[in-house]
């Protein structure tokens, strides 16, 4: 990463837009992973990959020069791909989820906290493809088309995944 001054100046708006994207990435990662520390690790790895890939990033024409808006789907796609690479560590994730559930159970709290805990556990029970679809559309506010582009699937597939995820959550939480 030996960049000259002019190259650094050209990347400054992209780096600033990535910094603005951090809360969105963290929120998505928090919904995909069972613990805050894993979410932070996932965001950190995704941001590192984004910074390494800045040279290859080209804003799609439909964003009309809005770098921050163009980076959001790309950043979520990088985050999603980073998360998917971690799927082979499913055993470790299950152990973390069990440990987190035990810790939260001891802490007690208000009814709302319990409802959030129940929602979090229900999300973790969903298959990863349904969970990520629900997170992208429901929590991140992406359109079905944007979420489909992030996941590299047809729009109809994304709509079906969101629908199945919502139905599964409804059954678990009812």
C-alpha cells in the first residue's frame, strides 16, 4: 500500500464514505452474528477488504456520482461474503450463541430486552440465506432489487427468501 500523495487524495472521498458506512455495516453484522465481538470482527475484516479493493471499485452509473450511496450495496456485499466464508466455522458459532444466551439469561431485564433477545435467537435459527435476506431488506432498508444484487440472486428469489424468513420468524415468535 505504497500510495503517492495524489493517489491518497483521490481515495479520500471513498475512505470517508466507508467511514460513514460503518454504522450500517455494524448493524448488519450484529444481526448476522450471535455476539458483538464477532460482529465487530466481521466489520473490521469487511472494511479491510473494502480498503484493499478501492482501486477496483467503480460506482454504477445509476448512483449519479453519489459515492456514499454506491458504496452501501458494495460494502454490504463485502460484509456478506466475509460472513459466508465464516460458515465453515459453524460449530464455533453455535458455541458462541449458547454462551451468549446463557450470559443474557443471567442478566435479566425489561420485557423489551427479553423480546429483543427472543428475536435475536429466532434470527439465529434461520438458515443463513434467509437471515441475510431479512437483514438486508428488513433491517438495512434495501429494496428487494438492491438486496438481490448484493446476494447475486434474482429478485424473485430475494422476495421468496424474505417472505419465508418472515413467516418462519412469525411461527417461532407466535
